[in-house]
C-alpha cells in the first residue's frame, strides 16, 4: 500500500507538506502542490480517512440536511456546498427530509451521532421543532435557506425572501398590473407572499384572499393545476405571481394551453432563477436568489468554527435577491 511517506519521497517534500495538500490547506505554494499532486497521481496514493480521523480527532466530513434535491434551487445549494468542502479537503454527508417531519428528526439524530465535524441544515418547515438539541451538539452548526423566523440561538445564512416577493410585486405594479393571481406554496412561502402584498399595498391595492391559489408542492404540475383554477375566475387576472420558478413554468404552460399569450394576455413572474427559466418560452421574468453565495458563506462559517474548535456564535446573515427581467412580463393589455 502506498503511504504518505512514499508520496513525500517522490515529490521531494516533507510528510507534513503532503498532509497539507491532501487536506486542502492553503499554506502550500502552487508549485509545491503541483509536485505533490503529480506524485499522488503517479503512485496511486489514497488517503486512509479512518486513520487520519483517529490521528486528528476529526472525520473531515460535514453533514448537510436539505428538504429535497429534486428542486433545482436545492440542487444548486448542494453542488456549491460540496464544491467548497472539496476545496478544503472535506467530504459531504447528505440527507433529505422530503417534507417528512419524522424523517427530518431521524436524520438529525443520525447525523448528530455520526461524529461529523459540523452540521449544516437547510429549509425550515420540517425542522423547527427539532433544532433545540443542536444548540448543545458540541460541533459547529449553521442554518441556511431559512424562510420563517430564524432561531436566535444558531447562526443563519439565508436570503431576504420577503424582499424577493416585494421585488416581484413592485415589478408588476410598475408595469401597471392591478389584478394579479398569486400561486404559492403558502405553508412554506408566506414571507414571499407577504412581500408581494407589501408592494401592491404601496401601489394602493389590497390583495383579497380569493386571488391566492395555494399549492401543496412547488412543482410545475401543481403550478399548472392552480393556473387552470385562476384562469377560470370570473375576473381573469392580468398577471400571475408564482412563489417559485417551477410553479411559474407550470403556470405559463397552462396559460398557453388555454389559447392565451404570455405576456400578451397574462404576465408571469417567478422566484429562484433556476436554469430552466432562461430557456422557457418566453424566457421567465424572475427574482434571482443568491443560493450559491449563501451556500458558500454558510460553509465558510462552519469551517471557521472547526478551525477554532468552537461553536459558531448566533448571527443572521441576510443576502439580497435581484429582479431578472425577461420576456414573460409586460404591461397589461389595453
């Protein structure tokens, strides 16, 4: 079996330098790192993670709990978390809650007992009641993508979701829309809808409850079904606000299948800016959420905690979204 000593001899460096390269530490120059990586590739060296963990008291693993990876938003978050961890020589242990409260509890219990070096938790609806024990976990813990009121006892890196809804609403009111339909996963996206309401209120428009068409899941299929209901309303909306892009894509399909034009008859605006948004027909106007920046900053927070061997102090980092105007929104038809 090839050892770290073998790599060090081949590269002409110390064993400590090889260890720094393997662990992703930035103290090694680019030239030396290249020599070590070449020796690793040539010899086929594979680090013994178990031995390393016993020697250092770490697992070089961070646990991450997300609601789902089927949603492109969370897929991007997971990808960015994994990228940052790999840059620092860490590994990702991923678990999904899938909207199941019991599953969320089991994952938290399992990851808490697996000796991970830190724990990152995304989403909130399935996890709020299970957070208190995490405060005493003994390793750094951080939350991200938190949409309800975040706990004051744990660090949170999240997005200003209320502002996202507000920016969507302000865009629509500035275009002259006064008769929207709101299609939203109301249980999870109340804050986004509240932001939309604030924007319309500033334009002197109160949104009645009947313009809200709730969905149980933020999917294209649910968006389509809800849009069919909205289009059947006595006073057809001139625009639709969807609480996610996935919902918005379903809305656009329903509008077009009913012989109407987007945006000629009905404008559609979503939230997320998933990759599919720019390739929709027409391209979707949306509010871009900085999920990759959020993921990167949350992981950096945990790595700092690991480096200093301490819990990360409670704090709230709120990242701002931006409107991306494309072709699915326009002034209402005369």
